[in-house]
C-alpha cells in the first residue's frame, strides 16, 4: 500500500511542498551585495559567513571552505540572497570540508569553480575532507587529496587537526543512497578551534562534543524548522542556543537561514527568535550574527607570565 498523508499519497504531498518552495523562491529579486575578502593574521582565527552554511575559515594560517555554495540555483530552487563573497575574490584555498551530500551543502558547480580558482593562483588544488561514503561524488573534480572520515575520526591535514563529529541528520544525495555519511567538523590549530555542526537536529551529542574537543567558536544552524516535523533533522533557534550552551563554546555564529527557502517559517523569523532567546538567557553578547561577507576576527589570548 502507498503511504498516505491527509488523504493523499505521501510522495504527492512532498512534491506539492517542493513546488511551492520553488515557486516562492522566484517571487522576489535576490538581495545582498558581495564584499571583499578580509584576511587575518596567521595567529588569528577568521570566520567569514558566505551565506546559508558556507564559510571561509582562516585557521593557523590555512584557508578552508566549509560547504561552499555559490550557485544561483540548486536545480530549480533559487537562492534569496547573493553570496557574501565571490569565488574570484577568494584567496587560494588549502582545504575544503563537506558535511554531507545534500545539494545545498555539496554543490558540484561551486566546487569546480573553487578548484579552478585556486589552481589559477597557485598551480595547486585544495584537499577535501568528506564523510565516508561521499568520496565517489568528488573523486573526479580535481582535488589533490580526498580524505573520508567517520564520526570521531581525527586526521591531520596541512598542520591542522580535523575531527568529524556526530550529528542528527541524514546524508543521501538521492532518496535511496543511504550509505552516505554525514556529520560536522572541529578544526584545531595554533590554539584556535572552530566547530561547524553541519545540518543537525538537537541531540545530546552537543555536550559530548564540547567535553571532548572544547571548540571556542560554534557555527550552528537555526533555520528550516517549521513545520515541526522538520525538527527531526534541523534545530530551531532555541534548540541551537541550547546546543551552544551545552557545548561550552565562547562564541556562536548562526547559519542555515535566510539564503534558501527550505522551511515554512518566515525568512526573517530565525534571527528574531535567536536574538530573543539569547536575551532571555543573558548570553546575547556571545552570539555573533554575521552579515554575508562579514568576517569575525578572534585574536590570540596573550599568555600570562
């Protein structure tokens, strides 16, 4: 028997939802303006929000991209805001981190552009770190090395420690290739550390990640949480703040909002709820909302003699 939902087949209902999101994504012109890339000193941590879940990280002198998506469309779903940084403005990229195979995180066209841009600048191409089971999707793109990780696995890449962390999500590229892994990353080097959760629902793993890896900065998702069934794979703003508190990190940067229409909540609502929850808990000063293209600098803490 076919699964039904409110009297209609489940697949039909899901297609109706998708078509509505696609239609709405084309109703308004894209907003936002790219900015010049701001580089930081090798002993500083730089976190640049590109949009959605895409970041440029500067850690211990290395340049990393996490889930870079620069494309205007994901097949038919159009982005609502321009990327905060243009590919052509990027510095040479040393490492690309991909959290899972969903198209709003692993975008083939964007990866090819990043690889070409770095090759033009240096003659070399970046290394890439992916969850186990995702290697085949990137093996022909031109990365210099491919590293596949499982949860809690640690590797050293170009002087940085990269640990894949658990999350509560799913990783299929298509509906049935469920062998593919998914997760987040903690990147450490030179006394700096940053955690990108990937897509995730709230789960008790936040406290474990904090206890084991002690990241100083946490990049956490706050969008695509309505209807409530979406919270089985995405955190609401309040749940993201709860995860941040349990991590014990010093700063939170929100992501996964405002770029693509993936949930039914109003586009402006995630940030409003995030700020209200930070205010309620008295931790608003620890939450740093970055505009697209904006860079957060964290200087090293001077040693006490």
